[in-house]
């Protein structure tokens, strides 16, 4: 079991944006936000880089869940592995713990492990985005929906590691959240 969790962390260390940047001759850590995620890759290298990075990072989350199902691990054990893959993405040891912000990896995990909670999260994101006009603030609403559904369906005790991942992801997005709130209130007061 410990081997599975360590392997999940190591899989999380595969940062798609870093490899795409290397292929294009760009160190994304030195560009714009310095973040090794889909958003920064897309902003610097274009839509194709965004899509490839998102799919690669979501894919590693899905892979960890698939491994867990293949070996018939419990949902709780797979949820811990999901937490580990997100941690690996956020804090890759080989890049001095400077990785991405974890959204795509989290989506890959939840899409495969908890499709009902993922659906609630996705619907809330779509519902809030036209109103908030901010992916960051809509993400907060969708995370709140994920946690609320986990409580309503009484599965939060089993998938609590994923709630832990949400907390860390939100902390990593602190600057983005502050900028989005400030921009939203500034534009609504004009």
C-alpha cells in the first residue's frame, strides 16, 4: 500500500507543462506566473499546449485511480493515492517542489474515482462561470459543491484525502483568488 502511495506521488511529479516547454525550448518556470500547469502553458505556448498539458496532468490522476481499481484497493486507499498524485504535481521533488497548481490532476482523480461528485463540481462550475466571469472564483464554487455533495452522500469520511487536496489547491491559488475577488468587486463598483 505504501508503495502504491509513493508511486502515486512519483507519477504526480511528471509535469506535462515542463516537458512541453522543454520541447518548445521554453522554461515555463521563468515565464508569466512561473507555474507548471495548463493555464500558464496555454498563455505562453498557445491553446494546443493548454489542451496537451491539461490532458497529461488529468491523465496521471486517472492513471493512479486505474491502478488502484486494478489491484482492488479500497476507495479510501485510492483517495489517498489521489491526494499523493496531486501533491506530486504541486510539489515535485526534482524541481525543488515548484510545480503546478493541481486542478487538472484533481479533475483526473475525481472524474474516475467519484464521478457523481465530479459531476456536481462540473455543473456548479458551468453555472457560476457566466455569472462570475472568473475560472478561479467558479472553481471555488465547484469545490464547495464537491464537499457539500460528499457530505450529503455521506462519503466524506471515505474520500477525505480529496477534501485535503482541495484545501491545498485553494491555498496554492491564494494570489489568483485575491486578484479575481479584487477584479470582480472593482468592475462591479464601476
